[in-house]
C-alpha cells in the first residue's frame, strides 16, 4: 500500500492518531529525563575524619573566644574521647514461633534479625549511613593573653562550657607568653 493511498483511505484518522500518539510518548519520555536531571540528588553525608572535625571546631571556637572583651590573642586545643561514629540504616525482620512441647504447654519465641542496608554506588557496595554521631569532647585548653584577669577566665570558661555542652572541670584557660 502506498503512502498516498493510506492518507486518502478510510484509515487516515487512525494513522494520524497513531502518529500523534507516538509523538506524545516521545515527548513525555524526554520530559521525564529532564525532570530526573532537575531533581536534587539526595544529600550525601560528607566523609569527615575526626581530625578534620576537631580542627574545624577549634577554629570556630578560637574565632568566638577572640571576640570576648579582654581575651586578646588566643589558641584552642580540643581533645576527644572517641571518633566520629556512623549510624547505619537497618532493616529489621521479626518472627514469632509458637511450639507445643511434650507436656502440652505452648512456648512462644520472638526472633528479631537486623541487617545493615547496603546500596550500590559508583564506588561499589556501601552501607547506607543515616547520620553521624559527633565525637565526645574530653577536654579543652585555651591559651590567651587575657587569662591573668579572673573575669576574662570566667567569661571564656562559661562561653566554652555552654557552647560545647561540657562541664567546666574539662576546661583550662591559661595565660600565653
């Protein structure tokens, strides 16, 4: 059958609808690809080492402390008890088993199985990290010019204690050279 005969035949509307349908299908697939490109990727937790975390915290703390009246030049040293802890996504399966023993008594046992969720990434298979737990701060040493003033030491100790949520006995503020 020729194309001209097909256009002039009684099926011309069916052919026209089919062409429009194919065009709409093509259009919808290209739009969905564009939408997928526009969707923000799920935010991946940055892999930060404990040393990087402490260094960043020391800089922030030093910046704030140096703004307290009377402190002058300052240096901050933070020690930690443990490193950054990753909290992984788990899948949990629960099963209840009921058994009748020889004496006719029913016994029930609940079993729970937890598995870490593993995902495929471009780097290979990895456990899915839900969140990260910050290290526990063991102590803070602050060396500053204004530490010979009791009022300055009190302000710095109070500020650091409250900002890091640690007890004051874990802080030391001393005069620098």
